[in-house]
C-alpha cells in the first residue's frame, strides 16, 4: 500500500467515527441530511460525501443521519468506507424515527430544491428548524417549476418553504440575486459553495491500477469530459425514462458545435504539448459521447496518446484519477468542483441549458477558466486557455489553490451559520 493511501485511510477511518460519537460533555445535536439524489452521475454522488466531510470537520460532535434517495450500485459501500459510523435511514419507519430524533434537517446541494416536498413535510410534521445548502434557483424554461402546469404557483410554493428555512445557501450568485428579486424573505440568504467542494474520497489503488494499464503517468496527462446539452438518459438500460424528442433534437443540433470545439482543443493539446489525454465520464451517457464525438474523430496519428475510459466509475476512483492529472477540462461541473476542492486545476464549459450553476466559477475567482459555449468569443479562447494550463502547471496549480482557499472561506462561514442554527 502506498504511504499516502495508508495515511489517508487512517485519517478518514478515525474521522468517520465522529459522525455519530460526540465528545464528553458536549451537546449531542442530531442533523438529518437529505441528499444522494441519484447514482448515474458521479457529481450527484459527490454532494453527499462532500457535505458529510464538512459536517465532520466543522461540527465533529454532531450526530448525522443520512436520508438518501439512492445509494445503490456500490455508493453505500463507498460512503461507509469513508464514514464507517454513518447512520443511513431508508425505511418509512426509520424516517419517522429520524423525524422524531433529529433537531435539524439539512437539504444537500442540488440543481434546484430537489427535496422540496420533504421540507414541507418536515416543517408540517415537526415544526423544527431546517436549512438548504448550496442549490441553484432558476425560473427559466429548463427549471422543474417552470415545466409545471402552473409555474407561478410552483415558484410561490418553493419561495414559501425557503422563507421558513433558517438559511438558504445558493451555489451561484445568479441564483441568489434571483431569489432576492423574487422577494424571498429567508432570514439568511447568501452564496454557499456546492457541497461537492468538500469531498475527500479516494480509491488510489484502483485509480493507479487503471492509469498504469493506460500508460498514463502522474502529471503527464489532462482529463477531458464531453457531454451533450441534455443528458440522454433514455439511452441508458434500466432507466424508466421516455424518449424526449425535443431534447434529442437540441442535442443533435448542437453536438458538433459543442463537441467540435472540445475536439479541436484536444487536438491542439496533443500537437503542441507532450501531454496525453484521458477522455472520461461524469455520467453514464458520456462514454459513448467520448467515443463517438471525440476519440473516433481524432486523426489516427494522435489516437495512441489518447485513452478512452470505457466503463463508468464511482466518485472515489474518479477523484483519485483527477488529482494525478495535470488538470481537467470539459463540459461538466462537478468533476471540476471535485478538482478545485482538492487544489487541482479545472476548466468549466457551460451553456444555457445548464442554468446558472457554472457562474460559481466566477464567484470563486475562476472567470478565466469559465467558458460559455453560447458565446463564440469564449469558444475562440478555449484552446488557448487549455494550452496555458497545460504549459504552465505551476501557475495553474497556484490559481486552483487560490480558488480553493476562497471556497474554504465560504465553507467556514456557512457552517458557522449552521452551528448557530443548532445553538452550539
């Protein structure tokens, strides 16, 4: 076992117990974390261990219970390796007991107020305090509320429950300003980083075995993540999702515009540096996108320096891979969040269909590394931004470290608010 893996294991094992063991003489408050929305995307998986790690760091005497939507397909085992004392409530009986026992409900990070109905239920059945940690709030055509039969009523219902919260932290400043503009009167509303910034999961052994098999050396490759405008979940086996013709049409219309820009940047990196590239996924649909839109369309002479991840992975192996790279670029948000949260460079590509979440890169001082694919001037600067990262690794790591420090400053502030809400 490598020394860093051994040391990391000792630290995480010892910290994991503190999630349900309070120090003598300290109040034993209980927090119910509503999170873990799905498992087909390592970013959605990352919300939960990120917030758990932050709770552990800032509120070590608090007992935490996780109320997940989905921790299947190996995710529960991964969480328990990192947090061996974690209490996970699943059955209706366990949820009712948690409602009775816990002092506070914390809604985890997400693309919107994912568990809004559960917040209404918590408030109705317990009358106890609750808060929201790191969400996007949007009223554009892509938000769930906007797609309801009565969008105004849906937004009013969301605003009503947010106003009853002890705090709502928004993961991007656009969401915060929108909530203010819509008249939300929650007592504490502020920017609060996505919970995934707190993640420290690792599977170094699995990651290093994969990198060796691909001939990828630490610091000598970049990670690249492709995606379409809308996740084509209807292509995944076992998903109870109906084919969406309008979203499919939008994907088809924009895929060459978007993935062509990513592919051309990848070609520039391969031709102008001696780095290799790993094309890898954040969700399960992206292995096929990476193959069809990037790898298969590269010049044959460049393909030997490109590795294509052909199997989906979990968050711990992905992060252990990212931190061995020279940096990451692509069209996803949470893999970059995981990188910056651990001090490694990451460039975010965004577009309108992803709502305003990408603006968080501007909020933490990374405007240079935010590329708006809906702006041609941004697309034109994409190759140079990626090349600059590749050619100047020390400068890139310094910029990542500065952003990481900014995130940690906000994390400390948000958990002081939670501590105050718990009367600790």
